[in-house]
């Protein structure tokens, strides 16, 4: 079908009417001002003011030889207001900036239909009501809407729902009722993640009108202080000792001057003021203020934190699990060639031709996450999917999004049952070994299918490509369908193998070395086969001498005790599944490590949330994104992670400086209070 989006003039009119696709900050300064007057530091100053008032009354009654002046009482009362406003201003500013940082939700640039069959790259905040947005695997849904074509699986944990839901094309004329219904088969909501499939979303609500905005309260972002307990204790002890010293000095001076009661009251006032200075900003607010400073430093480096409350975990990171694509490589795939089941190599799609060419185009466009959504424009999917679709020249113009009837995913193998020709077919893609194992026949360029008689030769050919750093994707199909989530075991017809070449980041090895200098060990966890994993690990400097490279099967055979015993020697895991990554993170935690993950798939929510700090790649902006901690536009994900960790460690230093400054302030206030008392 053809997709007709808003014209540029209509889109501009809609933006004027509905505003930007951002959430407003609804927490008022007056609310923070109330919290400011209830702050511990302000309450302590009030105690000081009350003490001065008592001294004034006693002096007027002649109970003490000297009494406080009206001006001093007014000064202390003014300090109450000043401290309250200062606390409120700091809280309001810090909460606002951290909340805005938390709301970026890893959204980037999306392909939006403009006019008749044209597309434009539009930032999430400029998407408006009425827009038709193309979404695919790995994208974060930028606004609420109705799926007008395609079918997708979404992960909705942002609403507190575990598991994935199927969404399909809405009937013609369907209207959204404006209410949240997570089991609605046609509606997608802002903040959810596309796990598989692709489609076109008609936007119905943006910004504050979205369901996530209506259901998320503006609560403070609290930064944990677990790593600073000893420092906080030391700082608080120093403040208390200073306050006690102020009380003792004032009482002693009063006693020596013959006015013990006057000296004691002056000491109480000085003690309260000293404690107020020592408590100003307190520890949780101090963490937020230092986090704001770190946010600005990160943004200057091209990194926008999503969960600033995890700065502390990032600062303590000691182990980094990294994927390959977009992290160590640039994710700029090209197809260097195609190999059919007879071992014949083709340098371009035009040379494939015949019935094999038609079959190759049909299977690739049916299983790849990427699609040709307008003339010459390939969108969505992984970088490898984009390269494959581009190689076979996309799909027929005006064709609808592929309707996936059932899916299968296990390790490096992905299968989907779709409508192909006049019936159903199951297409699989994955590592050459996994695909070839299930095939008994192959389709030659012309003529009938033939039996595969040279599996060992084909495996040797694909292994040679993997050893040189190429990703080899096998493609096959069968007329059987996926039933109850199970893939047909055999009877597949081999279409062939795609040899994909990615460009490696020259700085990756330097960044791995930099991480090592920071005390962080890097482990490669990739869906690529073993040969490719070895090549990548050596190129990135992850494996030099010694160490172990496992594949998913070897890892699966290891007991927890064996894994714990060998964990420190693991350099890479090839063919890693989501379960493998979760198991490795748990093993790291048992070893006492703080884990940072940099992964290709944003949809791997369990892995991203299990780690202490996480990055993930999103096709939305072709950049490093994260649902947990940070997003960035740097080409090297490992560098992005290293920058983030380094700046988070500066946050730790900033926090320590803040606590030290409060102790110094307390000493200065104590000296000034003693001086004013006499």
C-alpha cells in the first residue's frame, strides 16, 4: 500500500496546535519552597533564632547581664528565609534538570512520511499528531498512536508489565479512545520498545497527552550514596564536633565573663548555626547537584543520561560486556558477495538472476527487519538487515509491510512464518552452521532443487570468510510452519549465504586499553560465530595472550561452579544469546563486579536492567542509545561507555568536594557565630 503523510505545511500547522512532543515539568517552585522550609538546615537555624529570641527576652527581664541585639535576631531570622530559598532553588533546579535528562528515553531521529510516498528524518520532539512514523525492531515508540500497517511485538515494561505483546494492523476507520489499554492489539504507546517486526504508526497523542505522561508522577530523582557512607559519616562527625566545640567555647567564655547562662545560650545558637551549615544541602541533594554538573559534562561529550541515579554504579564499574556491531565496529555493513548452495559465488545481485534471484529477493525482504519504505530508501532493522535489503534492491514499490504469522528466535537463529506466493512458508536466517544443519536441498540459479552433497566444503568456505572478519548469514526456507513456537527441524531448502563486511573502529583497541587503565576488564559477547569473535577480540585488543573464548554451546554445558571458576579467564563468548548474557552478568555479580553492558539490541531489556549500567544501540537514530543509563551519538560504543564511566567517576570526586566544602563552611560559620556572640 502507499503511505500518505502530512505535508510540510500540515505538519507545521499541527505543531502550532499541539506543541512539541516533549513532557513539561509540572513540579512548581512553591512546592519545593515548602520542602525548603522543612529542610534540616532551616529547622536548625530556626532553633538558633528561637535561642536568640529567648536571650533577648531574658536580657530585657534582667535575667542575663547582656542580651542579644534586635539586629542580630533579625539577621538570624533572615538567614532562615535565605537558607529556605537556597534549598528550594537548588532542589528545583536539580530535580528539573535530572527529570528532563531522565525523560530523553533514548529517542532519536525517525523516518516520517511527508506528502505522497516521501520520507523525512524527523527528531522525536518534532513528531506531531497525524504523522505517520515508520518503526522497526529496536525502536522506542516516540508517541501514542494506531498501527496503520505492519505487525510488531512490543515490550511494555515502562508501564510495569513484564512480557511482550503482539500488535497488528488496525481495521480501516479504527479510532483510539484515548485510554491506556496495554492489551489493545492496535495501539502503541510512548516509551515501549519494538522487539520484532515493523510497521507504520499513525500518531494520535504527543507530549503531555501521552499515556506515559499521564501515569508517571514527577518524583525526585534520588541518587544513592552507598559508595560514600564512610565519607558522609566522616563529614557529619566533623560537623558535629565543630558544633560541640562552638557550644563549649561560648559557654566557657561566658563563664569566664561571669555570665554562664548567657554564654550557654550563645553557644546553643552558635551550635545550631554550625549544624545548619554542616547539613546545608544534605547528602541526597548534594548527590543531585553533583549529578547535574555531570549531566552537563556528559552532554558536552555527546552523551545524554537517561538514568542519572545510576552514576554511582557507573563510577564503580569494573567489568564491561560489549557487543560487536556499533560498539567495536561502525555498523556500516556492505554485502561483499553471495554464495549459493552449490558453492558458486556472486559479486552482485544482478549476477544471481533467474529463479534463485527471485527466491533470494523474496526471502530476504520477508525476514529482514529493514524495508524499502519509499523509492530507494531502506529503513529500520539492524545494519546487516539494511545491507541485505539494499543488496536485493528492496521490495516491490507500494507493497505492504510483511505480515509475520509466527516467529522463532534461539541464539543466532531467527525464523519467521510469512505469506510467500500463494501459501505460507517459514524462512530462517542465522549463522552458516545453524542454517546449513537444517538443509537437505538447495536452489541453483536455474532449474529444480538439488540435494546438498558438499556440506563440509560449504562450511569450510564460510569459515574462511568468518576468519577474515566477515559476518556470514545463511538463508533457507521450508513450506512447513512454526507451531507452538517450535521451528521445523529439517526439510529446509538452502537459498545461500550472504557475506557481510563491517568497518571496524580504529579507536576500539585504544578504548579497550583505556578501560583497562581504569581498572575495567572488557569481555566480548557477540551473536557472531566463533571465528568472527576471535578475529574481533584480537583486533580490539580484548584477547592478546591467554584467556578463553567460548561459544554458546560450551557456556551452556558449564555448571555455575565451573563458570565461577573460569569466569576471570573468559575473553569472549560467540553466538551469545540473551540467556547467556544474563548468566554472565549474574556470574560477574557473584564475583563482586559492577557490570556495564554495551549491546546492539535495545529490545534486550532483561539484560539492560540486570546490569548495573547499560548502553544499547537503537536503529531510531543510528546511534548508541540506552534504556537504562545513557544515549550518545558517538560512532564507537566502547568509547561512549568509557567516557560515561570516566565522567561518572568525576561525579564521585565532585561529591567528595561538596562534602568537604560543607565541613569548611561549618567551621567558618562556627567562628563567625562565636565572634558575633561576644
